[in-house]
């Protein structure tokens, strides 16, 4: 929710990409951040993670996206998990 408000503040064209429903929920979420709210949000220790999650959230709504083959994902996932440490948030 905060990331959507932040993007609306940082990129004035961002609101044009939102669906009508998303624009309505933006109103209920406090609408577009002001400069002070955005500066405070940027100081959040999880800022990068929250922004990345919002970008992913937007990407899952895209259509005509070529999905990776599930067998391929099953094959590479153990290697990925072995070589990458999970994010630990205290």
C-alpha cells in the first residue's frame, strides 16, 4: 500500500497505469504521498524490499507473458536454494 502511494508521488504518470479499482483503493489508502511522507518512507530499512515487491505485484497483472516451463523450474530450484541464503528480517 505504501509503495503504491510512493510511486504515485514519484512518478506522476504512474497513476495513469492503475486500474479504476486500484485508483479507488489508493484513495482509501491515503492517496498520493506528500514529500515529507516520501522522504520518511525512503528511510525505512525495508524500503528496497517493499519497492521490489510492489514491482513484482504489478508484473503479475501483465498479460501475454511467456511463463517458464514448470519442469525447468523444478530442475533449477534446488540449485538456486542451495546457492542463495534466505532473507532474514529481525
